C-alpha cells in the first residue's frame, strides 16, 4: 500500500498569479486544503519535500502538519507547467479512514512469459481506476506474466487485488495479452462508472485565478 508521509504546510494569505510566482521562486508550491465540510485553507509546501514525497516515497496520502495540527489528506490534483518540470499548484482533499476514494494507479508488469510462440506483448491498460480507503491505496496493481500465453489474455476479472481495493473498469476489460505481429491493437475499455476515478496527479497548466476558486 502507498506509504503515509508527513509533510509540513504553512498558511498562505496572498493570491493571484504574481503572488504564486514569488512563492515558487522561493521553492514553495501554493496549494489548498478542502473537504469534509470544513473551510478551504490556502497553504504552501516546500517544493523539494513535496517532490520527494511523490517521486521517492510514491505517496498518495499525506499526514499534513499545519498550525500545530495534523490532518490526513489525499493528493487530489497536482498541476505542472507545460514542460512538466515545475509544480504550480496542489490540491489536498481531507480524508478519513472510513472514506472510500477513487484514484488512478499504474499497472506494473513483472517477469516474462515462459513461451510467446512468436507473439508480442500488448498492454491496452497501463493504469486502472480503483476505489478503496485512503489507507489501502496501492502503489501499483502488479501482474505476473510468467504463465501468460497467446490464448489466455489477462482481464480485469483475473487480477489479484489487494484487500479492500475495487477496480472500476469493466471485468471484461483486457489488461495485457500476447498478440501476433501485425494484429490490430486492442482498445482500452472505459471505467464501469462514468466519471469515476479521476487522475490523482495531473500534468496540466492552469492559471492561479482558476486555482483560487477552489
């Protein structure tokens, strides 16, 4: 499961694009904490600490330290510049152990098929939309390819899932299979619930004015 990591946040009073740009020059990322019928709180977090939490510790759930208090939050959205290098803004959603959250997790393939018969590996689904409690969010859905054969593709229904985790894609959706060279690629199947399972971390650029509406 994804590790819960501590992260210190500071209250933020300024707003607007210029104020946000000044914060980023100081190595800070502007953000907002919201949810659980509590007031939205504008914050800043250290860019290096946030980057380490995401890239090194693969954190989805954070123990956010703010004004001497601790809140459990989910990284709901992280906005990047158009090059995908600088973090522009982050949204933290308050969560509790009893919540069920919808997030996107990567599919991780392990090992190689014993025999391919000249076929090549095709993976229609590289990520899966899942629903679970914050404490049960997996780092990835791992699939052992050792026994994969040409006539036995792996569908969502065949996956071995961590306890408490539900995949929102159709059970008949094909995750990975072997196909002969030249065959048409298999199109991925949409989640069973329309709109369910938004990306937790998105690389897209938005203006600070849009951010402050949250």
